């Protein structure tokens, strides 16, 4: 299961890092929730595309993710790990940010689209 999740996460990461923010919404189920830190929950493809366009436009890049844990639960798969990202800081210079992330994916035999995506 973890190689399948890694493949999905790697595809998402490649799209984000290439600036293909319009493609990112396709990784999410229609009723998915995006839970960014310190912001309201986002729902729907247009809200997700707008969020990712905004953070890429601010200069956030070089996203990387490592999967530390994954497990099937009911009809879903849960995965978590660590992320890093480069982006502007309050001083205007680029900084490296990192934290934890969690995704819930559709399905458990062949994990699919994101149902919930959150990070800190």
C-alpha cells in the first residue's frame, strides 16, 4: 500500500513544484476537505485551485514529502509524514519550512483521491 500512496504523493508534488496548480484539484475527491494551517477549511475544486495558485504566486516552491506511516481503515487509507517547503519569510528572504501532514484517501486496496489533506 505504501508504494501506491508514495506514487500519488509524488505525482501531486511534481505538479505543485512545476506550478501546474490547475491539475492539483484532480487529486481530490469532489467532496474533499483541504485543511491548511490557520485558515478555514476549503471545499471544492475551485477553492483548492485558488489556494494553490495563491501560495505558488507568493513564491512557495520545492515541496518535498516523506511518508512515515499509513494504514487502511474501513473504506479509506490514512497516511502521514513530514513535509518541507521553500518560501518567503517575513524578512523577504526565502526560508525552509517544515511540519507534519496527514491525508485520508479513498479506498484501501488501491488508494485513490484525497478526501482530507491537512498539515501544520
